[in-house]
């Protein structure tokens, strides 16, 4: 019922939107900034998801009938406002880093708006507009430095009726659906009756477009998102950190001690019969920044906790890179109890494949260090792993994703097919209480829908969570508190349509958008040539 209620409210808002669009450049720029802020408000922690399609509609109207140059300027302003608010958590790294990243991502919006201004002249333009949104999101997710997919339209829809599309075509189809609804809203407004037009016919066309816009999310409600499957008792440990921000891990021994203590408390509860004995335990990323392969006391502390709970434990650690002494590795290590047939201790591991640029490694370090002083806080670069995070953790094959990797389609696709359960290890303490943990949790919910897998999120300071295969939050922690989950988690092996399709929906939709731009450019040139020929034939 909440989904139906939201759709009815959405229809009412759409039907009452005014049709005038500011044409004076100063007013249009201000409106563009408001659109960008509204789009950011669609995302967590605000979560006003209906604003996403409505802001797509508003931006489409803003660039209707304007030059590509003006459209690009409007897109740049919208992008700056959008990413400025969405990525405000980057201020923790530094104001300069926040501004530079917002500028970089806003440049993609400038290209997007220029493209929309072109395809707006084509038949079927709402579809081509939506494809362009997907195409630009694909580009942002891949370049530069491996891309930055944060801020995809899809990522605002964890609590909306649209999210069912994730199970069919992943994040690209979900973004397409949101953008298509918005473009249809723009079509409804632009077709509103005007003076001299047939009022009844114009009103009918308007409502048809509104009905189509509302039908898009309504169709997602019939997409099956199965939650059946056997269950296993699993534990998630959030040990907490001494403080937030960039100094969250300044007390490395304290962070490790917190996770050891929380696991010992879990084990005590199991012995007392107050908790079920877990078949597997998950610690977060950076649960130990002291290399257990170099520190015997660290290894002993971890082993003591794992032996107490008597279950294989996925430990997040930073370790030396044996292949390069100048870099380190961000890893998830399967740590077995002494009672295991292997005799206990560290076993298989996953090395994070997508280190975060300017967070875990510094491109152009020598050139940029003089500009961004905070880069000195990253003394060593993290090296990238080379294989997917498929690990055997007790009786379960898990797909391990470390922190921001949950936002990258290829890394998720690589583990979705053969895993029974997804695990997201993260350390969000650096960005605690800024909204970033909320955004990452929403992405994890959508990955559950996309893959048809339960997701265990283990964070050092929050948000840790257990997510059902249909995206529902089974349990969630608060920030900066110790938190334990110990209970049943559904395992599934069925493969969703989105998992089978892999990267194809994104690339196909993106190519369609680019093709529409190319067609619009050809048509415009032909129209200009025809107009020039007609003027040349006129008598002097």
C-alpha cells in the first residue's frame, strides 16, 4: 500500500506542475541550481525519491528549444549543485577535493544536457532522453581513474516502486525507468493546452503522458523478487571506532580490540544459550589495520576471538604487499578456528580490486600533493587485486565486496552468479554522520534486488545491516555504537535476469542514446542545408 500511495501522490504532483519555463538566462541558471539541489534531495539521507523523475522533467524543460551551449551551461550549474550537496561528505577529505570532484562530475552533466537539447527534437524523444541519462552514467562509472558511479538515478530508488527493475536490467534499466518517467512528465507539461489550441485534445494528450509516467514505476511492482531459500545462522560484528573522520583509525590497536571484544561478547552469548551458534562471522573492512602477518600479537588476538565463537570469520585487514614493498593491500581474509580441519588461522583472501582514487591511492601524487595538502594523509598507495571476491566462508560461498566496490557494476556481476550470499565490508567511520553511509547502504539494498541475494553489510562504525534478497532491511545498526547481528540469513542460488544480462543493458542503452544524438546532429545539418538552399533560390 505505501507504494500505491506514493504513486498516487506522484501523479497528483505531476498533474499540477506549471508549464512555464524561465527563458531569461539568470533565472534559468537559478532554476538549474534548484533542480540540482532537488535531485540530490532524492538520495539518502533525505530519501525524497519522487524528486528524481521530477527533476529529470524540469531539466528537460529547461533545455527545450535552447542552443547546445546554453544547455551545457545549465547542465554544469545543475551538476555543481547536485554533486555539491550529494558529495558534501567529501569535505572530510578537504574542501579542495570536494570542489574538484564536484566540478569533474558536473562536466558530465554539461554534456548530458547538451545531448538532451539535441534529441528533444526527435520523434520518441522521451526514450532517447532516458537513454542519454543512462549513457552518461555509464561514462561516469568508467572514466576517469576507473570512474565514479555515485549519483546514478538508480541509487535514489532503494525505497521506491521503481526498484523492481533492478532485478531485470540492473542499475541501467532502473535509471532508464526513472529518467523515462521524468521525460514523460516533461512531455505532458510541454503538451499542455495553449491559447488557440483545442483544450480537450491537449488535455487528453497531457493525461496520457502523465498516465504513462506513472505506469513506468507501477509495472515494476509486478516484477518478482523471490526471497525463498535455505537459511544459515550468520553473525555481523560492528566493533566501533574511537573517533570519526580522518582520524578514525589513528588508534589501530583500539579498533582491533573493539572487534575482538565484540566477538568475544558474541561467543559468550552463544555459550549462555542466548544466541544461536553462527556458521560464519563477518568483520568489517579495516577491522585490523595492523598487519596480522607481520604482528604475532595481532594474529593471536584474532585467533582467540575466532576460536571463542568457533566459526570461520571474514576479517578485514590492511597488509603489506608481498609483490611491492611500496604498496599495501586491502583484503578480506577467511580466518578459521583451531577446531577446523585445516588447523585454524588465515586462509583464502580477497584483495580489493578497485582502490578509491584519492582515498586509497593518489594519481599524479607528486603534482597534486602541493595543491591538496590532505593527500599527505595517504602515505602509501593501495595496490589493486586481480580476481573476483568469491570465497568459501564455512558452508557458504560468498561474494565479497569492499566498501565503494558495491557501486561498481562489473565487480558485483563477477560474484553474483556463483555466490550464495553477498558481503559488503566497509569502514564508513571516515564519513560518519555525513550521509555517505546512508547512500552506500541504499546501494547495497539495490544490489540485493539486482542479484537476488541476501547482503550482509559489516561496517566498523555503521551502518551495518542484514538485507533480504528483495532489498528489505532485516536489521540495521546505528552509527558509532557496538552492534551485533546473530541470526538466520537466506541463501539463494537462483540467477536473476539482471545477473544473466550483466553489462549489456548499460552499454546497449548508452549506445542508443549516443545514436540518437548522432541522428539529431545529422537532421539539424540537413535542415540548415535545406534552409540555406531555400534562401539561395529566393530572388534578390
